[in-house]
């Protein structure tokens, strides 16, 4: 009979370590394909777990580029505390400077402790101080003008040379467009204080179905400012206002308003101009 050759599959392997000169077997290891795959996968998983543990629970993670270490976090916290402290110091020095001016002018100084304890009222007081300083500067300029040779009593400054008080600190939700949107919308929390941009006179303060509670101010040099969608008006028609003095509270009144914001318009010589060119909101 013919001898049948059967294909045999090698299922097991042996790894042997033999000395070259004496051919003495030093170490041997038997394994199969399945054992080899299981062992390799186990080693890889174990190595990955060890590597993750080293990175996650040891200071080795600080060697990863861009990973903040404890010193960086500590420095960030200290910088935040220092910035807050400097801001408070600046407010105290601002109040101190105002009180010093009051003492020199013979007025009654205001107590710093009482201003700080008032919280939000202190911010309004600071705004009043700034408005008062601006008014004093304007008065000083007017007094100096009386000695000019031409004899003019007031100066007609271009709008680029005027100093505007920020009516509201917030985020501009819609900017100025000469054709579609000739004004700006500034979003801010409800009941935030709206302030006058310049010294002027209230020429309108009332309700409008589309614009809600609206107030308009007439200023010198042919400038008009308009404030719409307010929650409440703090001035009435005919009132004189100073730059930085409160005139309204932010709201969302009127059919054209979809949220708490200030609709602010700036008009110069009968034409609407971009307020962001002259005011830092």
C-alpha cells in the first residue's frame, strides 16, 4: 500500500537557551500560539496600567509638556488674589483722592469705611465722584477760557476731542451699522445703572410702545444721546444731568426688545455716529 503523508500542524513551540561551546541547555520555555497571544496581551495591558498609574498618581505627570504643576496652580491663585487686592487698593486710593480734594476745598470728607460697607452703593458713589471730577474739570476749562484774547466763553470742540462717560459697562450684542443698525445694543444684568454720557439736559423721558422707557439728552456741540428699553427712568424731562450721573435702569421694555439690554444712540450734528469710536463699553 502507498504510504499516505498527512500534514501535521505544529501547535506547540519551545524557546531554548543553550551555551554555545558546551551545548548545555540552560533554560527552556514551552508555549503554544494561544498562550503566546494571551501572555503578550496581558503584558501590554499590565504595562499600560502601570504607565497610567505613574502618570496619574506621581509627580512624573509634571514632565508632560503643557501640564500645569502645583507651582503653576499656586501661582495662578496667588495672582488672582493679588489682582483682587490691587483692585480694592485702587478703589480705596480713588476715594482717598476725592476726600483729599474735599478737605482742601473745605468740604466735609466722606468716610471710607462707610463707603465700603455700602457694597453696591459704593460703586454708585464712585461713579458720582467721577462725574463730579469731570464737571470740575469742565468748569476749570470754562474759567480759563474767559482770559483768551478772542473773549469766547465756551469752546466748540469736535466730537473726537470730547471725553464721554461710559453709560453702561457690558457686552455689545449688536454693533453699529450705518444703514441697518445705526446704534449699539449693550447687554447687562437687569436693573444695572445707566449713566449720562455727557453733561446735558433731558429733552424727553417717557414711554414708547416700540422702545419702552426712553430717555433723550441734549448736550453741547450739537450732540444728542438716546437710551432705550429701560426698566425705569430716574430723570424727567427738563432735568439737568452731569456726566456719569444715573439716569435709568437697564431693562427689556418695549415690543422691539428681546432681553435685558441698553439701546444706545449717539447723534452729532443731526447724523447718527458709531458710539464705539468714542466710548469704551
